[in-house]
């Protein structure tokens, strides 16, 4: 929380408005797929699926196509009328920024939904800060320093640096 009592990170909200005319028992089945457009590698991500007003059992499947491989994230039978589920996943590092595809399918006896979304996949990058105990040193003094590595959200990483080179100037 920030000083003013508000969250220090920006929050993105998705508001769903159901109109009063859409609350009858014969409402049409609906679905919604929520996922970030930008996926960072080696970082936990989630895809969420909401199904409403189902009138039959359906098979819910989600497949991720990335670097020429298809990975099944979920393949489940849903028999509840309303369902909201989130599926965690992560992607391995790649040589460059690339594209992945997520396909979500809902199949039943009388209904079928299919959603295919394009995702941008970017390698996670850490921010590295080097801090010394004072700004200027005299010849012969010991230099004390710390190195901190942070992720894209400024959370500390457990990253190790096997070598650190110090260059003396002047």
C-alpha cells in the first residue's frame, strides 16, 4: 500500500455487466477468456476461462502453441452451470521475442465455442543495481558494494553473479 492507502501497483479491473433481461433460465451460454497479451518467459502466468449459463456438460480444453510445440494446459469435463477457472503456466526462454497462440475450446452435445488468441512472448529481463558504501574512495581503501537484481515488477531475484569486474578510473 502507498502512503495514501491506495495500492502501490496499478490495478486493472474488468467489469462485466449483465443486463436484467439476460437473467432468465433460458439465457444463452456464454464464455470469456482472460489472459495477458504480453507473456514473460520463466515467469508464472495464468489464463482464466469463465463459462456461464451452460445447459449441458461440456469439454473444456486449452492448448498453447509455442516454438513449434503444442502443450495442453487443460482438458476437463465441466458439468456445472457456471464455471470460472484459472490455469497457471510458464514458458521457457527463447532466442528472441516470439509469438505464441492459445486456443480455448468448449464442446458439448449442442454447443461449441472456440477462441484462438495471439500472445507476444518476451524473455524476462532483470534489472541490476550496484551500490557502493560511499561515493568517493581514497587510494588503498576497501570498496564495499552490493549488487541487487530485480524482476520486471521490482521484486528481488535470487540471481547470482559468478564474476564482478571493478575498473579503476583516474
